């Protein structure tokens, strides 16, 4: 019996295999379609596209090639600026694109950009905001306004309005004390 146990223990390492999946890595740079080698933002959307923001436009990579979106001065539905700062996925196939020229909303159905982000926020029932961000766990949307913040996921939303103790002549909060939260 002991002999059989020893044989089984000796053969056990032979039955263990290393990782069988093969991962292929590819270098994505300007030689194969990327608009610029300095990447400033990345996002993988619900359709599986990899979005890469650079200093020279927004790139959509499908696993084979890049489609580059850039500012076109003759087209009001193009990017506001080629310098991309951040990307966030939104409901209904839309994406928040923060450029150096300001935010815009990309619609994947029309493949156009809309600079009227306040209209989009109001359509979602959110207050006008200066920006949108996600927490470190990438599951909470936060729309920040001068006197409000809306926090929630795509399914539920909590709106909080607060009062700050002082504003300067431009309407920017100069005080650091929140007096009231509603």
C-alpha cells in the first residue's frame, strides 16, 4: 500500500500542466495606425473596442486596425480638440470624451461628437456639471457642479445639493466649509 502511495506522489507532478492558454501581445504604435505614441487615456467599451486617447486624436482599435477621430474645423460634430484627457463610458452607447478644449459626448450609433454635454446630463436627470469622473473602483459616476454632486450607478442615482460658505466674484467656491447637504 505504501508503495502505491509513493508511486502516486511521484506521478502527481507529471499530471500538473502549465497554463495552456496562449496570449498574443501586439505592439500598437504610429507604424500600425495609432495617431500618436503618447497615450493619455484608455477605455474598453461594451462592444469590445479599445479606445485610446492621445495628444493627436482619439483612436478606436478593433483588434486589427485603428480608426482615428480628429478635430475637423469644417465639421461641428467632430472632436472639440485633438488632445484627449480622459474617457468614460456612458449609457446608451455613448462616451464622455474630455479634450483639452472641453468635454463632448460621442455617440457610437451616429459616430459623431456633441459639444452640448449639459443637454445630455439634463436628459439623464442630472444637474449641469463641470465634469464627470469615476471612483477608484470604476463603478460610480460623479457629475460635479458648482453647488451639487450626483452620485450613482447607471441604474440608481442619488442627488446631493450642498451650500458652501463663500464664493468669489466668478462664482467659484473659495470657502472650504460645506454648510448644508440636502
